[in-house]
C-alpha cells in the first residue's frame, strides 16, 4: 500500500465529502476521449452521454425522480467552476498513475454557494463565463497538457471533453443551449463544455490558505496527503519523508518544471499558488502560448522573451514562498528557511537549462512588469 500513490488513504477523502454540492446529469455528448486511457474506472464513451456530464443545481428537488450527484468542491478563494468526481488510482498508456478526477465547467460556485452563470465582463472575452468552460480554452488546455507531459513536465491530463447540451438555471430547471441564448444567459460565441481532468492530487498551494478553510484540520490533512502521495511516487515510506525533504523536493522539481517550459519557448503567465498543485504539477494551461504569441499582445509592449521567462520564474518562486509560509504555519518548528528553498529552486532551474547549453537566466524574485490577472 505504501508504494501505491494513494496518499494518506481515506482521511482526506472523508473530509472532502463534508464540502459537497448537489448536481444533476444534463444532456451531454462526449466529443473527445483521450486515447492515452485504454481503460477508465468510470463510464466515458465517445459519441455518447456520460454520467460525468453534470451541472450544479441550487434546487435539486425540481427533478424528484433523478439521482442527485454530489461533486466535492475545493476551498477556492473566490470563485469556482469544478467539482471533484472521485479519487481512484488508474493508469495511462505511458504508465503515469492518476488519482483525483474532476469535472470543470459544471456551474458557478462561490464559497459553498451555487450562483447563476454570468459573463466575466472584466476579462474582455465573450467566451469567458463564471461557471462555464469554453471549448476553445478546453482544447488549448488539453493540447498543452499533452505537450507538457511529452516534455517531462508535471501537469494534469485531460481525460475527455464533453459537449453540454443543457444547463441548469437559477430555478433549478434544465434548459437547452438555444434557450440559454434566447434568455441571454450565454452568448452565441460561447461553446460550453466539461473538461474531465486527472490529477495526482487536485489540492493547490492556494487551498492551504483559503478563506474557505473554516475547518483548521483540512489544510493539515491536504498537506499530509500530498506529502504521502509524493513519498509513495518516489518509493519512500511516507513515515520516512519529512516536511524538510518534501519542501526540498518541491523546490527542485518546480525549478525543473519552469525551466522545461522555457525550453519549449513557452510562457505560462499565471504560475500562481492557484495553478500549482501540492504534488508540484503546473495546471490550468489555457493561458499558455509561445513567447512570440504573447509578445504580439498590446499589454506586452516593450517586453522581450527574456522578460517573459523571468516573469514565470519569479511568479513560481513567489508561489514557493507561499508554500513555505503555509507549511511553516502547519509545522511551527519547520527547520527550513525560505531563502534556502529559493536558492535550491534557482539552482535547479539553472541546472535544467544548462543541460541543453542554454544561457542562464538569473532572477531577483522581484516584481517585473505588470500583467493582466487571470480568470479562475
């Protein structure tokens, strides 16, 4: 059992089930299934409806004869649009093991409340809605996930993309996409889908410090689970894997990941504590693009590719600082200094770059030119 990447077992799973919200299955069609998963522990068939095609409802009693699903929600800081569908260890063709499975784009959640779908006007994109996931962004995330995995970068893997043919409105009623457009709930440009994603652990650095962590036991459980998961992945008995060893592994691994992204001439743009999991996977890749693509945008005027690399490097380093701070809060006698972790992170980053003879890019870990904020 200690060698299987199951984390701390059922302890965190039980705690997660204390934060569930009702959802109902809506009309849907699986439009893409990842061929990397020859077998799955849940029912997903290309061209057919899947039970994972659900949507949050504030009024499940409207459909008394239907089974109410209960996705678990994470302690998001402000808003969310996904739910954890389950945790079970399964494998892809390349031998990667996965555990947490979520569905993204299943409704608008803030804290533990279900709110109506609404457009994110501040984002300046007609396809960005609170609670929904647009097909183009899902496809982009999927493509970069596969590219990252091929390059040896730790990330999630998209299992499937599901077309939504219905949504659930604020009254709890199921409505067709045509009706949502007639009622101006979504616009013509919006193509809502559900992304089914596989993780090691879905827990992010941000979740350890979220305002929604009303139960002080939850962050400790999430941290211990992730630490056990990493130890098992590395073939180390979890009891022999200290907080210090975990943080050193995290700093080294994060440095390698950021350097590998640079080697691909890519810029993530949002390597914040929300987009780095506790098993050091860089996720939410719909913002990723080549440095050339980013430099063509108006808000990048005057920047160079090296500036973008440094922005990613520094933001990930700041996220590492946040991880150190929250782990120190959980373990007050932590024998690790933040500056030592950052030094290890930079050393790992530079070592990874030097493997292909690339010029080193030093970081001051200070704020660089401002960039626009990301959607959750």
